[in-house]
C-alpha cells in the first residue's frame, strides 16, 4: 500500500522494482476497464473511444497504468508522491511501447491542484484509502466530466462475523473499513451510478504482491536484525500477510466501477 508520508525505510522495503504495490492483477484491471468502456460505448455510441483524458491517482510503480495505456486510446496523467515510483513507471511505459500515452505528476493526493471537470476516466486502484473512500469519491466527482467514469478498488469486509483477532487488527490499521453495501451507498450518495463490482481473487494478493514482498522481508530481516525501526516495519508487514492468509474469507479488495450521474 502507498502512504502519504513514510520513512525512507518503508520505501526501501516497498521498492519500485516490486511487481505491484498493492493487491491486484492485470486480469482484474482489464475486467474493471471493460465494464467502464462498455458503459461509455452505450453513452456515446462510439465503440473505440479516442482521446480519453485519464487520471491514475496513487499510481505507484504503474502496474495498472501500463494496462490502461495498452488498452485505451488516450493519455494518462499518473499521480504519485514518491519520485522513484514515477521513474519506474516511465521505465515500464518505455519497455511496453507506450511512453507517449503516460505523463507523470509528482503530487500528494490530498492536494492534486487539478482543474474540475477535466477527466473522462479516473483510476484509483488500492489508493483512495489514503484520503478516505468517501472523500476520495467526492474529489474524483469534481474532477470528472458529467458522465465520467471511475474505477476504485477498496478494502471491504466480505462477511459480518470476522473473528475477534481479525476485527481488532483492522480496528488498529484501518478502522474505517466497512462492508460492500455501505460503500455502494456512499457511491450513490456521492452522485454516481454503480456499474458493477467484484471481489479480487486470492491469487491477486499472493502471486503479484505478497510473495515478492515476503522475499524482501526475509532479506531485510537478516540485513537489519539490529535495527529496531526497520524490524518494526518488517514485523508489521509480515503480520498483514499472515492475517490475510488466515482470514481471507472475511475481507478483501473489491473493485467498484461507476459513472457520474448525468442528472
């Protein structure tokens, strides 16, 4: 996950070279994108949208950004507050043959300084938690044109009976986490029509995210065995991984696809 202000030791662990910086996978990204483009096609009667203005908020090192660039005709403004992530995104865009579609913007999500009604589509994969789900929806609504599209993946309770250990853990690390129905209500109250939602598969946590990250944890644990600050970060990330493997049926990331209400 990406944070506003983190110590350098955090970024040393969550290095830009990692495949992804939060749960997700290319198939899920493209599944969400397909829902949005289908909705746009119905609205505009244009099967191949050209010139879309896209904002990717909290893009990190750009795993979803690259998929958007490869499958959409348009330009992407990719925003993150950590320069090495943006440099890695530019490297990946060059390697994938889409550098002309991606422009990076070093900026804090809490102060984007972007014009209202200036984007056709906004992508926020695993990032809105930084400013809060509802506030994030409101910020995006102001930036989108009428009928504009938004995709967000957000951590949600999948069941209402999580064990005490699991509930207590999230009471400390993400106390505002709520369930799918509550987030759907927030979406509608913020002026969107919900186009669909789905839960990310377990594989999108393990293969592209936790396993590469866990390898770094093992290396760091040996390298920084006498460093209390780094040991604390290592332990907290390992606890996150262990918690998911134990209680993944109770919570997960949910992709929400929506459209700004026209009237």
